[in-house]
């Protein structure tokens, strides 16, 4: 058992201006993928547990 990080930059639109994501970045597609019911089914099927980093820190075992 271990931890795998999946990092996404989901957004409902690409945005404009100096802080906008590059046009080649698929932030809207990432957002839509995370809402896909098939993804929720696969997460449940494989027993994947979604957690925040703070939750992992609370579960961490101190180094000896």
C-alpha cells in the first residue's frame, strides 16, 4: 500500500490575461473528467481513497 499523488489544475474556463493557463493546457478537460461518473465508478471499483494532504499528515507514523 502506498500513496500516489494526482495533481490537477481544474478550471471551468482557460481564462485570459497574464495569469491565464497556456492555451495548450487542458484545464477544462481535467475539470470535466473529474465530474465523469465513470471515474467515480473506477475509483470505487479499485478501492481508491481520495484524501487531502493534511489527512495524510495526520495519519503519518513518526520516524524512529
